[in-house]
C-alpha cells in the first residue's frame, strides 16, 4: 500500500501537466466553448432537470465528476445558460438525460470507449499492485470506440491484453483497449474520436466480456476517472479530476 500511496501523490503532483496535454488540439483556446455533441463532466453535484429553468423538476442528481454529453441547447433561462445532457448513471440509476446549467460542467477531452458498467476502477487492489485502468463490462460484441483522435494499431498479447488496439495521440499519449473479440480498424489507421475500433470480448487474461481501458503518457500510466458500479456510455466525457485524488 505504501507504493500505491506514493503513486497517488506522484499523480496528484503532476496532475495539472497530465490534464493539460490531453486533446489540446480539440480544446486549445476554446475551453469555455460548448456545443451539441460535446463530451462533458460535472464539476459539482448537479440537479438534472426535466426542462431548462429552475422551475422544472429534478430528474436525478449527477454527482461531481459524472461524465456526459451535450445533446441539445442552449436555452437561457433564470439567469443561467442550460444544456440538455445525457449523463452517466450510478449503480442504482441508469443513464439519465436532462437539463443542467452551464456553470456546473466542463468540457472533457477523452471519452469512455464503451457502454457498460465499470467493473473495476483505477487503483483497484490487484494483490500488491493496483489496477492502472478502468474496466467496462457489457455483452460480447459491444462496440469499443476511440477515446480521442489518433493512429490506431492492432496487437495481441498472450495471457495479458489478448486482442487489443492501442491508439497513439498527440503529446506522447496512448490509449489501450484490451480483451477485444474483434478488430474494426486496420493496423496504422487514423481514427476519429468515437470511431469504432473493435468489439468487446474476453480474449487474453480475462474472466468475462469487458474492455480494459488504459491511458499512458510516454509509457507511464495516467489516471482514468470512474467508480466501480458506475454506468458509463460511450462518447461521454471522462472527468479531469487528477488534482482531487
Ligand atoms: Zn482491467
């Protein structure tokens, strides 16, 4: 556990630099710009309302750092700018769509690669080591999509990742998608964010269909936000919450 603690502190200390580098091309200079289709995450506990405006009912509460995606808006009402967002669910409540105010969320850079629930989160104890990724579980064949634009490669690792795709991005970032059933890209193909790169499977060292989603930078693991039991949907934003670890 000592090692885990030191890694947490290391990540926390370097968090700002890590966050700043992901997806620079997509967000540079436009941090406040919002648009339909954008991946986002909440920056505080947020009421998801049935309509734009405080007179509308609360459909659900999206906890701080819940990922989502803008699907409609904006509407200016009651002094706020509102956007309709599809938000990830927790273990008790599935995905929910509703209206949240502009000030309660930020744009995300990377997106979750699949629809499913998080079966193992980052720092999950693996017998003296920790899980440096999030696992998203669903049925065989569920689409697995690129978390960010980049160049995709197909690979195989016996007894480990099995069939997997890795995508090289700007600034030394690499995302990995392990235990695939099949590939949807050719080796060296350039892919856009949200483009399907494979299908969920259980190849390699795996006890059931899921995608092991890992982010590296220059060969070192990068924290990926998400809580075990959380229901995530592909194309929803991954929170940039390194600083609060
Ligand atoms: Zn895993």
